[in-house]
């Protein structure tokens, strides 16, 4: 079948469009790998809350789906370039079916990433910290992760050290508090040698120079929210581009019958 000028232009656009889609897939794959690698060290905190069925680990589920769909977009883009360049009806048909499947998976990833912010509020983290942090039992992933975050960012609890004295916690109720500290020792300010300015008693009494007043919520929820938005909005942009390209591929499929 002879090509008209419009069809020829669409063909060129689709070759470029699928190349761009493949490049977007590589970026999406890299973003997904970054999220699931958990450079913030907060995954054990979320993994220990899965029994509540709140979708608390949905950001990491969205990350894994993004890894899969990123690779899928890469191979889909390569297939699309070959199909558009050669006018192969069979390849166009395979492309369209695969594109629909990948579209559904990536849409799921976007929804999971966008909605996880509704579940992860200050009350969520406060509840689980008070229920599951057990002080001296730092071999447990949950407690160990909290200790690491508090030491790394010089923060205490979710909102501040008052969390440990204003609410009932397993840390205090089950006798895990060490040396009468009302909060974990990681809440105490320490110098480079690991010593508390003033004395341990100053930290126990809550003197400003000896205990940090900053909560850890920004260092837990902040990375989750930022990367959830990146996954959701970038994934949505990729889907919009894919939709446009697939429409063009459908046009070629309805126009050409090249074997």
C-alpha cells in the first residue's frame, strides 16, 4: 500500500516516540531501583506494620512495579521502533497487546504511590513506635532502624522526646528503659566521642543541651512523600506519552497489512 504524507509523518513520529518511550523506561527503572533500595533505612519500620493492612509499604510495592514496567517500556520502545519502521502488522499487534498490559501495571504503580500519603501520617508512626519500640532489644529490625534514624539525624521519637512521656509505650511499660532514661538513650545529644554534654542526669532531666528536641517525622515521612510523588507524577507522564504513541501504532495497524 502506498504511503500518504500523513502516514509517512506518523511513521517517523512513532519511531521517535518509541525511542523516547524506551529512554523514559530506563529512567523509570532507575527511579524504581532507587526507591526499593531504601537509602533512608526506613523499610523495616514499614515492614513491621504490614499486619494492619493499611497499605503502609505501598511505596515499595510501587517501586517494584516501576522496576518491572521500566524494563517493559525499554523493550516495548525497541519493539515499537522495529514495528513502525518495518510496517509489520504482526509486530504492531503484539506491540499493542503488550502496551495495554504494561499500561495497566504502571497505572497500578502510580495509584499505589499517590495514595500511600493518606496512610502515613504522624499518628501512624507514633502508634507503631509506642507499640513496637523496645529499647534495649536493638537486635530487632524495627528498634534498630529507629535507633539508627535517631542517631543519624539527631532526633527523638516522632514529634520529639515528649512522645515517650506523654503516651503509654512498651519501652517504659515493659521495663526496657535503661538506667531510668524516660526516652531511649539515642535521644541524648552526644559529642564525637559519644559522651553526653553535661551528664547522663542532664539528659534524663531533659535539659536542652543534653537531649534533642527535634522529632524524626520529617526524616521518615519526608523521603516517602517526595519519592511517592516522583513515582506517581513521572509514571503518569510516561503513561500519557505511551497513550499517544499507542494511538499512532493503532493507526498504523489499521492502515497497513505488511507481513
